[in-house]
């Protein structure tokens, strides 16, 4: 299972929009606002778990242990 960066996931979304015929058609096919979609592509909104699934992804949040706190 490969992990993608936020940028890679957004690129996958951009590719899916292109394949669908544009942002408007992608948004319409998936019942989302084109404005929200555009904001995700511009980094103003985060990718939702539902749209991540449409792209064949699962959204997860990771935390990394940096040692004990002082």
C-alpha cells in the first residue's frame, strides 16, 4: 500500500477532473460543489474522505513520536 502526499492526492484529483471533462462535470457526477472542488485543487480546502474514496484513496492522519516532552 503506497502512501501519497497531500500534493500527490490533489494531483490525482486534478487528473480525475480532467478525465471527467473538467471540474464542473466531475463535481456534477459526484454531487459536490464546483466551488468547493476548485478550492480543494487550490489548497484552500482539504480533500474529504468521500472524495478520497472516489479516487481510490483512504484519508488518514499520522502522528509521529518525537520523544518525550521536557
